[in-house]
């Protein structure tokens, strides 16, 4: 009968969506206690605060009884002196505790700071108790009670908080339904220890060990959790059944992080990482700070600190215009320009949605504290009259021209739009900037402009030549310069987001060819270097950014799969999780990208920026070709426009699917792109 009543009570607690994980051999009274704890933990905050009040009232009374009993040597529970002390101590305690915020603390998160607050409140309580009972004196009350009672109250309250915290957090975590996620922290320093403490509040995570490269720490324990040698990580992953590794190395260089990530890749175990030291405020580390290991951690290259004098020289206090402001590079340029406090930032973008996004972000970021005038212009840069009106209205001191169509297969399929936007857009922007006496004009170019095999690359090479010709023509007016670099990570056209989406969907991961290699750089680093290169220009330079070593795309795909906790399915591992499939090169794609047309780049004062010496056309000859191209584009004459491109860029060598938008090939291109 008693068992049936107990089961009935448990069921009543469980009707509030309470999950009780009860092994068959667990006694019923333990199930009942767990159910009560779960129900108490889910009560509204006022109800939990009332329970805390009641518990502390009982604790306060018990501390008075203990103080009397210790002093007189016998139990004294109901005498008149005891009642007097209780009547004085209880109101004093609750007034002090309420004033000190004791009941605003969350008990399940109680830690050292909570105990310090309680100790402070008990110390404040001792002032009236010592004054009343020790100095003034109350008949029948020993004078030492004024000292003993606050001390005993502190001991009892601290003990109760620890017990309640253990009951609400640790015990409930132990009975959490299913196997908890077992994690190891790589790094036993300050960040690792703070992360370990934060894990105590996560019911679904269990910290099984720390991993450390410092052998002097191996064998020690942090809060009961052992420190193991990182060199034996494979053995510990197996022995301790580790499900995930958390990197707590916020001050490690990118090269060091890459070394660690490369070591972890082969175990096909998920890896998450804390951000850099600069992103951890006041030394506080939270589980929410953990991020998936980023692809840039695989590059192994630490960014060079920017030269702030160079960055601010062409921006601070000036009017700056960014075309393509809603794109990957354009939007990052806008963010970093705002940090250098221009007088006015003009956003030029033809996509309404992209313009809305960057405008909203800049206005709500608070970077410039409302002191920068931000002006959005929904403008197509290939519209010469619209660009003339925009330039004349704002007369920018510095122009960053990042507007371009850059997706190779799409430009192959739409050559008229690609050539008009890229070439005529650059032509009109540069001419109108020169007309209003802009000090600097910086073109964001691409490695695909070097010995191009596609229309996009060829169009960008023409853009470079336009600026080189104008620089030679102006001689002392607007300073024109070009900054050329390769792929940026996580941009709108990058393979990284596509690979990640395919991995999340369970695969397969598709790549064009297993031997394809690309240069990669992070978007913030690329934007910083573009701004610095533009500031050091004297006119007509082609600056090349140091992109580090090229990366094989298949290696990138394998690393992303393994760091997601999956294995690659191939002939050697037919039972793997995710396959990698080759779908063939897309129209106009190269196997390898290049950054230099010539062979002898010159160094500059910046270690990551080089200066190239390249062939130019004079403006008279080039402007004639541009007139012919404009006429061909206006008439929809694809063959005529492409003939101009081949004349201006003689090293343009279309791939077998190049010049692909000619009428007889358009349909096959559409099929290739949709694939």
C-alpha cells in the first residue's frame, strides 16, 4: 500500500513534464526525492524565494539553539531567553539579507561569491547581536551568544547552499536521461579552469579530463578532474570515451592552433574552441563562448597587426565611398572604415536587400557613436549618369571600388551583364571620381585576372588596365591603385559555407576536382590590407597581397568533415559517414590560381603587401576599345564584346567551356550551373 501511494505521488509530480530516469533497481523513495527536486527546480522564482526564506528562518532558529547549547552545555530549546534572542535575530537577519541581495542570488549557481556575500551579511548581523547581547546585555542570555550565533549561522547557511546546489545540479545531472556528453578540455590554464567551472552547470555535459602539453602539470587535478598528457590523446579518447574536445587556448597563435587541430583531425571527433583573448571580457568564460573550429584555424597564419597610421590616413575625418558595399569585401570595408571615424560614408549598392543589411548593421552597431553620416545609394555602378550624380553630390576623398560580379559560372552564362557591370562600372566610377577630384581610388581585384581563363577574370584584368591607364594620364590628380588577392573565407561565393551545409545535411560533399588549389585569406585581414595598400599608393600600382600557401580544396573538405566529428567515406573506409564526390570543373574554372603576371614582385614597407610591375595600355588606345565595347554591349553583341576583351587582354585563354554564353552553348551552361 505504501509503495502504491508513493508511486501515485511520483506520478503527480511527473504530470508537470518532469522526466524521472529511474533504473529498475532504484528504490522508490529515491525516485520520489528526485521527482521532488525536479518539481522544486521548476517552480516559479517567487515560490523558490519563499522556500529559501523559510529554510533560512529555520536555519536562523537552529543557530540560536546551537549557540545557547554550546554556551550552557545543555540543550535549551524553549526557554524565555532563547525566544528573546530568536525574536531579535530573525528580523535583523532578514533586513540585512534583503538589503545585501542574498535572496536575489540563484542557489543552483551558488559558488564562492555567494558564500562571500553570506559571510558579509553575517558579519553585519554580528554588529547588533554583539551590541545587544554582549555589551548591553539581556537577562538570561550569555554574552558570548552574540558572537557565537552569527558564526554558527554562517556555517549553517553556507552548508545549506552547498547541499542545495549539489542536489539541484549535480544529483539531477547524474540522473539525466541518457548518457551525458563526455568532453575533454585541451588546456589547463586560466581559461580552461574557468571553462571547467562553467561545465558544472551544463547537465548534458560531463568533463572527464584536461589535456595539457606542459608535462609538469600532468597527474595533477583541478577540482577533482585529472590532467592528462596531450601527447597520449588518442588513448584517452578511447579509454575515457570522449565525445568532444574543447580548446581552451585563447592566447595561442594561429600556427599553434593549426598544429593542434591537425593532430586532432585523425580522430574524427568534434572540436570546439574559445575565441581569442580579446573576445573574452573580464576573464569570464562561458559555454556560449565556444565556437566550432573555424577554417581559418587550418591556415596556420597569424594576421599582421595593421598600421593604424596608414589605415586612418585616407579615411579619418574624410568622405569615403564604397561601391559594392553590401558584398563580402565591401561590407567588411564599411565596418573597418567606420572604426576609423570618417566624416561621411557613402554606401553604393545595386542590391536592395544587401544595402539594407549593411546599412542596418552599421547604424545599430554603435561603432561610430552616431558621429558618422551614413548615406545609402541604391545605384548600378554601370549607370554612368547615376554615378556622376552620386559623385558630384558627395565628392568623396577616397573611393573603394569593390562592386563586381565575381561568380565565375554565372558570368560565363551572362557575359553581357558581367562585362557591363565589371568593366563599365569600373570605367564610370573611376572617371567620375577623377572628375570630382577624389584623392584616392582603390580597385579591389582578383587573382582570376592573371592569365584569365574565364570572362570574369578577363573583365577584371580590363578593370586593372583602365586604372593603370588613367593613373598614367592624370599624373598628379587622383591616385589610382589596384589591390589583387585570392579567395576570402566564408564569402558569398566561398566553398566553405557550401561544404558546411553539405556536411550538416549528411553529405555528400561535392568538389570540382581533387587537384584544385586555391589561395585563402580571412575577410577582415583582406579588408585591412586593401585599405593599407590603397593608402601607400603613389599612382598606378598593382598591389599583391601575400596569401600564404595555396590549399588543396579536397584537403579543406576532409578537414571540415573530420572536425565536424564525422569520417570520410572512401575506398579505404567504405563505412565512413560522408563521401566526397568530384563533379568536374565548372565553366571557366582553373585548376590553379596565380597572383602574378610578371615574375619579380617588389617588396613594400608592409610585410604582407607586394608591388607588381605589369604591362599597360595607353589611355588613347584603351578608350577606343572601351567605346567599341560599350557599343557592342548596348547592341547585345556578345561576339563583338568578347572580341574587344581578347584584343585588350591577349593572354585571355578561354577554357574548353569558355566564351560559354555564345548562343549555341547557352543551354549546356545553364545545366552545368544548376548542377
